């Protein structure tokens, strides 16, 4: 069965997905810092003391303070500062924003926000394919200039098969869509489809939440953009072909994950990935954004749909220019 829905998803479900993506990515970052994926191991390593207990917990089970991130919470600024002070620079601030998750789920994102998300790209090849920051370009303007679109630039990003490159592709695609420039639409979407599995499978921060990320990406590929929706590449597939395509994506992700482990990258075990598949974020760990999609395996009951719809009345808070989600 294709994980995509036929219509653009509700803002409540979009926030549900974004919360889980952010929380899981932050948990993965902490696991990499600690050198272990267990909640008690992370607590013992990062807090630098014996594992405590909470009321009702077995001795040695710990407070499970970091387990809340698997329910959609994200670290507070105080937590990030404390961990950074003790363990050096981390990517926690990047993953509390989760640019990829925000670009995939926020149906009403603005051009300015997309540009700010793209500015989060670290120095490297992917960034150089988005921003012209040569001395000559910077001398002409106090603003960064975007590298023009062309097939070679898009293909070179897709060939990198890295998280940064996927963010660059996705951000540029959304930016062009928002600006009504659809000349390279098919090229972008085929590029995204071609590298998605390899990127998710080799990145611990994305792989842990693959059961959230795949439906979100599937829906993104079928969103109606603008007032005059154009035909999307995946729309040419019949139901059977779509199901076959997404089955193949799942196998590719698993294969990329195993290859990443062979290269010495610490990846979440299948148990952690499968456990997260069934997680529903607690109410206090969600906040609405404007976005999209109802999809397997996140098929909600009628009561759950009413609950998530009710979350739309919550107050939004943000981290500077971004909807940064709830903190611990």
C-alpha cells in the first residue's frame, strides 16, 4: 500500500509528524554523543553520574529523562547549553529546528523561512550549490546570491546522497515552487526520489524516524502546489506500481542502514526504529503548524483525529524565525 494520502493532510497531523521527527533526531544526536542508544546509557554518559530512579521505576532503570524525546519533545536551550559545555559542539540546535522535517510538513511555509532554513546548511559542497558566497559575489551585494537552477546543479546535489545535499535539494525545490518557477520541477522531484532512501538509511537522525519520514515524503510528492497544480512524476504510477515503489524504498533504506553500520556509523537498531513506529506524542509535546498528510502507518481513529484537530487551538511559540517545537 502506498504511504501517501490522496489529499493534503491536516495541520494537526503535520505537527504530529514534525514533533516526532524533531524529537527522534535530537535523541539520535544524544545517542551519538553518548555512544549508546539506551536511555539509561545516554543519561549515565551525558549527565556524568550514576543513573537515578524515578518513582515507580526499577532500581537502575533511571529517570528516563531523555526518553521524552522519542515522544516528540526537544531539548530546552538550558539542556543544549549544558550538554555543549560538557561535550563540545553538537548538532542539537540544528535538529530542534529539523529543516528537512519542516520543509516536508509545513504546507504554508514562507519564502523567507525557506531561505533561513537553507542558510543553516554547513560549509561544504551542498552549501556551495545553493549560495554563491565567492568574494566577487559578496562584493556586489550584502546579501547571499542563490546559485541559478540547472540540471547539472540538481544532479550533482542528488549524487552526493548526504543529509546536507537532500536539504539543499528540498529547500531549493520548495523555494522555486513558492516563487512559481516550475521549469525544473520534474528534475527536482526525480532527484529527491532518487536519493531519499540512501540519505535516510545512512543518517541516524533520519533513520530512527523513518516510519514518520516516509509517509511525510510520500505526501509531499503528491501535494497540490499553488492555484494550478501540475502533474507530479509519482502521479503517473498506478496503485500497484506505487506500492511496489514504496516497498523498494523501504528495502533501500534498510540496505543503506546496514552499509552505514559496516562503515562504522552508529545506527539505531531495528528494535528502536520499530518501537518509534507505534509512538504517539503526548499532548504537551505537540504544537500546530500549517501542513499536511494522513498516511499509513499513522491511520488515526475518529477519536484520535478529533484529538489532533483540537490541538490546533494551542498557542504557537517559536525559536527565533522557526517553529522550534516543545522543549523538555
